[in-house]
C-alpha cells in the first residue's frame, strides 16, 4: 500500500506596497502557509523645492506621525532629519514595529508606537497618551485614508497632512500568475482598488481561478465589478486578513481560538462565505 501523498502547502500571494500591513506575512507563515510578496503597488517620492520646504516646516510640529515605512523612506529621500530629540525636535510616532525600526535606523528616537498596528490603533494610542492642543505633522501618501487626520482632529489636535509620496501600479507578470498544477489554493490578497485593476482577467476565471481576499469594502467592490467572487476581511488590517484566510482554509491560529466571528455579516452577492471554500 502506497503511503498517502502529502497535501501541498496552500500559497498566499500578498500584493500590497512594501511598508503596509506590517506583520501580515509573519502571521500567515505561522499558520503553515507559503507566503509570496509580489507588490502590485510601488511608491515614488514626490520631490520638488516647494514640497521640500513644506515638509521641512513640519519639523516645527510637536509630533511627526508615520503610518508606513514608505513615508519614512520618502521623508529621508527629501533629505529631512529624524535625529531630533523630544527637547530639540518633534516627537516621533509609528504605526507598527517595521516602521518604528526604519525610524530608528534613520537616527530617530521613537516616542510612541501604535497598538494595534494600524491607523486607528495609532489614533487610539496617541489620544490615550497625549493631551491636546498639540500640532501633529502627518507626512503620508497621496492616497492616504483620512482615518488618522479625522480621528486626531476630532480629539482636538491640529493635524498638518502633507502627501510626500504616491502609489505606482506595477504590471502583473506571467510568473506572478502561475497557478501550479499541484497547488490546492492560490489566495491573492488585495489592499486597494488600484491593485485589482492590475490583475489579468484570466486570474479570476476557470477551474484554477484564484481566491481573492479584499482588505476593505472599496477593494471588494472593485473585485465584484470584474465579476469575481471574493472574501472580505472583517477589519481592514493584517489581523482581518489572517482571520478570513484561516477561516477559509479551516485553520485556527492561537490568537483566534477564543473569538472567531464570521468574516462578513451581510455579504454581497460576490462575497464568499469563508467556512465553505470554493
């Protein structure tokens, strides 16, 4: 009697820009999955004399908050310092551990880190530890969501938002799109409508069609508009992606054993039910 053939390891492809969704790849690896990061979204620093002057003005704020590694990289690309101390420059805050590491590598002294590691977590952590009124410099992407700016403004802080980099769509290559013959699942995680637009139509069709995971509702709408079914992360962060992938593959990571709510309560016609993979 021949021994049973082991099942191939499910593969998850991450397509978000570098510096986003901190901790996601590590959490998926802990589930025993194969993880490949092939960013469909890159970043480009917005360089101009006017922008450099505006960014330098942010050094006069009480705080500088960074919500991605890309923002730290763009800040350094503009030739701006992160070496100030709480007494001689703005205090520095980061959205997560990887962003915090980049700040330290650039010579910055971190004063605050978000928990959980997302924009809302940064708002919550900041408002618990810092009292208004204070000015907050927010160097960010052109497409940054209003979560941080709105949350801090409502709490009484003056937020100076300044886009210093932009997102750039990268084409999906043939090597990225290969669905191996022995692969039992190809899960593709999308973090923005722009990333959805970069995918070839063939990726969502046929017997080897990929299973898509949408980070947020707008990304889900973009997938649905192409006629593709998808899984909706219950929260637009790394934790939400891990939860919906674990449910889809019938896995239970330790952090979810006590509470694993359904990934979507009111699914649209194109939203798959995680407990029943297709």
